[in-house]
DNA sequence: CATAGATTCTATAGCAGTATAGAGCAAGCC
DNA sequence: GGCTTGCTCTATACTGCTATAGAATCTATG
């Protein structure tokens, strides 16, 4: 049944992958800039200096290309987040590391992540749901750590964990959309400031310079 | 030269505006759901139960429709923000009110705001720049209040005002993208929690239940 | 009813974009 | 050299979409 392949396979041994990645990389770049529906396969081909039709040797449809880009856009996120959750440390410390881990890929794989965040909604149901599971895994990690903080008293009682999680992730994910125009900010610095903001807020109250005074409710 | 109008004018006396608004409202709805480039004029017409070509009586191009939607998407934002800035009150209190004012339209004009946030980048340069001015005005309001807080010592010294502003707005704007799936949360409650989070952070340190202990660095 | 203005309709030009078919070409191996 | 495999090309079918032209309908008013 799968004897005759209707189309050449991407996956071969070693070198061929190179090219395939260049293709997907170009797609990511253009999708990120113009959005999925705003991108023509011609535009992707232009970036690569090849013919529009040649792209179809690498993916079976534009949608498939989007899926490939989105998939790479989530690579490592879940694993990194779950590693932090399983690690040792106080909840607020873990939260800081979650934020850093979440922002890191934004630095190194801007286009992929941007496409994942902004364009995944245009995927067909099947693949969108698959990616949805990843998103939810990340959300769960953040929410879990926040709940742990509430449980051990290091996070304010009465905090709506889910809402706080959405706030933190919203803040982090937004970075992808201003990063291009606001260059020059080091991502590590951003992560640090965000973590501090989330932990202590902006108010110049007690624990300003670093007061780690943990005190149960 | 402009003697013969190439196309009927939208603006008349009173009733006609009604219909025009229904059209724009439908456009907002579909743009919000499928994105600008993912929306065909046919899809907008379907919502209205009219023919695709009839839409062009109300706008001259799909782009013009997007612009109209985006414009309405910013209505009130700038004014509300600047009113808060000019009002009396401590910076952190103003910031809380800024957040509330910023979230309110998300409640009442979801589609418009969502389109403004997610699709304005597809506008032609001219109109995008015009909207960019509004965006920057809002950013300025937030940043200004934060700076005021730093200046009077109510906000932590050394805070990167611009980064903090981007964090807060990122957090707020993200709401538009999960609000649909996460119904049931009252917007006022969200605003209150966000304000508290931004002011005091999640950490259960000193000023938990309401300790207003202001202390300069 | 006739006229005017406003609104919607039918029909269609014309272009852009996705995807397929199949030829050509380069490299490596027999 | 001849065969195979991998990659790219040309050419094109086909669809869907934007926008225009102009006829038809509806509404109000004299």
C-alpha cells in the first residue's frame, strides 16, 4: 500500500536534511514577517532563490510547511519547563527559571517561535490540537509552580493561579512581538527583570534590594 | 476634478450610518476570527447575508475595511489613558487605573481590539503609522506613570521603565487572545488582579493584605 | 405615480496563488 | 558509459479572490 511513494520523502540519511532545513527556515522567516495567509509560496521561493514549484519537493502543501515551522517553534519548550518543575528550589525561584527558560528560545529561534505564537491558529484542527497539547503542558508547568508557591506560603494567598499564569505567559510571549523593534535588550536581562517584577512587583516596599525574608501567612 | 464622486459616500445624515456600522462590525468579527489575510470579502458578506460585491458600496477596498476596524479598535484608549495620567493620585494607583481602563474596551469591543492588536501590521504604511502614533501614546502614558513612580520613590529604583511598560501592556493585550476560550472571568476582576500583581508581585512578603508601608530607598 | 437617492443585485474581468506533471540535470555507483 | 537517486526546472491547470460596471430594487417625497 505504501509501496509507491506519491512524493519524495524528506528524511534521508544526513546531508539532504540540510537543504530541507534551509527551506523550512526560509518559510519561518517569511511567515514570521508577513503572517501565514499573507505569505505566498512564491515569496518563500524568492528568499531561497529557487522556483515556487520546487518547494513542493520538500513539503506537500503550504499548510504542511506551517506545521513544520510551528513544530520547531515549540522544540525544547516543554522539556525545559518540565525540567525546571522537577528540579529543586523554591517556587518563586523555579518561576524565575521558568521565565528564563521560556524566553531563551525567543532569542535563538525568533522566527519559529513567532510563527508558533501568532500563526498556529491557522493550522488544520488535527495539528492544532497536537500543538495545543504542548501549549497546555507549558501552561501547566507555570500554573503548577505557582500553586506550589501558594501551598507553601511563598506566594500570596488567594492568588488566582491560572490567571497569574496567563499573565506571566502573556508578558513573556509578547516579547516576540516587540523584540524586533526594541533590539539591544539582552534576553537574560529581560528574563531577570520579568522574574523580579512577577515576584516582587514594582512597588518599593519591604523586600527591595533583595530581602529574601520568607514569612508564612 | 473631484466633481464626480467615483463612489457613493458613506457619510450622510443619520440612519445610513447604522448599516455602515453593521458592515464594519461584520468585518471586525470575521477579521478577528480568521485574520485579515485569511478573510475573504465573501466571508464578510456571508455574515451579513448579502452579496460580496455589495460590500464595496461601503468600503473602497478590503484594506480600507481593515483600517476602519482598527481605528474603532483604538477608540477611547488614548483618551482614557491620558485622562488617568492627568488625574490625581499616586503613581501605583494610576497604574492600576490605567490597567483597568486598558482592559475595559477588551470587554466591550473584543473583535475590534483583537483586530487592532493582531492585524494592524498588515495595513499599508500610511495608516499603520497613523495608528502607530496612538499605540505610542498609550505606551507613553504607561511609561510616564511608571517613571513618576520611580521619581517619587513608590516604584523600585533601577526599574527599567520602558521594559516594565512593555511587560504590563504585553500582559494586558494578551488577554484578548485567551479571553474567548477562558470565559467566565470578569474583566474588572482581571484588572484588579493584574494591578495587584504588577504592584506587589506574587511573593508573600511584607505588604500582603494591604500594608501600605512606603519607605524610601 | 414620478423622480431621486440610496442600496443591493448580477455578471464578469482579471489577477494571484496553490499545486501537479513531467522533463532536465548533476553526482555517485555499477 | 549507463543507471539510479536526488533536486530543480518549465509549463500549466485550476481555483479563489478582489474589484468594477451597470442594471434592478427599494424608500421616501413631492
